[in-house]
């Protein structure tokens, strides 16, 4: 099973044509020239059958709050290239027994133009390059295909108003899942993983898919916090 099955996800096939990836970004600006950093392998190289996928969405305000002195140097955080809410962290293949394919041998590297075309979806050239090298090369032959599948998934759901939700008193992880399901009734509750940091603030939403690219249960490792866990969402102010 490969990501070629992605083209069969209902009406999402119309997104197969190359399009600029517009994430939850405000006034996003793309530089004319982008250099592609080299990525060093960290950890073992392993293959194996793919049993499903995880689509990870990072909450940018919280990431930038924890970036410290680096924030001014990061495109995602310095606000000179746009303001970002949820951004695409990556698309990860899953394997059996908690082991997933990673660092597969890649014949191709992403070009600067390919990276630039996705900087409003994932506002970091280094993150885009790393996601392809660590995860994407285990799924597709070419980086352009990997990023295109990410764009298809990104456009397949609606994002609830997390700014409004953050103001709710007594906010819980279950409230966030309720809002996501209200905006996307086709997503099962068990397919919405929520990752918090040690202080209880939202870091990431992880959407889980089966081998057939249909929403599926995340299971314990990816599901994250229980519904009754208190939750805070940093608005970046």
C-alpha cells in the first residue's frame, strides 16, 4: 500500500494538481529564493510494512512561545513572513508493534522551488526537508509527491476557531475534540490525538488514518491526553 491510494479519497482528487499550499496562515509571504538544508540521519534506518498514517498539526503560537531567543530567527515565529496558527508538522507512516519506517534511502532531494511552494503550510525549510528525509522517503519516490499528499490531507478538513475555544472556562481536551468533530463529522473521536506539553498547553493535534487513507483510531500512543484532561491554548499575545 502506497500513498498513490490518496487520489481515491472522494472529491480530494481535484487537489492533485500543483497548488500553493495555504495553511492556517495570515498574510503569509514566500521568499523568492529558498535554500534546502541537508538533513543528517538520526536514529536507525528501518523499513517494514506501513499499517497507517499520522498527520501531525503543530500549534504554532505555543511552539514560538517556547522557542526563546531563536524565535526572532525563525520564519514561523518572527511575524515578518506571516502569522501562523496550526501548521503541518508532518505526515508519518506507521508500522507494527509501535515501530514505524524511518530514514529510508532516498534517491531525490526536494528542490528550492518545491520547498518554497509549501512554506505557507509548513513555514520552515528545515522542517520540510527533515520530514521528507525521515518519513516521506519511506512512502513515495519523490518529495513533490509526499508534499502533495500533505496538501490534499490539509485541504480535506475544516479547522475550528481555536482562538475562540481558548477563551472557554474549564477547557478540556474533550472540548477540543468536540469542536473538531463538529467541524468535521466524518472524523471518529478516537482518530483525534491531542499532545500537550508538561504544563498542559496544546502542542499538537494528530489525525490518524488507516492504510486505506480513511480516518481511523489513533490507539494509545498517538491518542494522547484523555477527554477529561484540562487544556490551555496559547493565543500568541
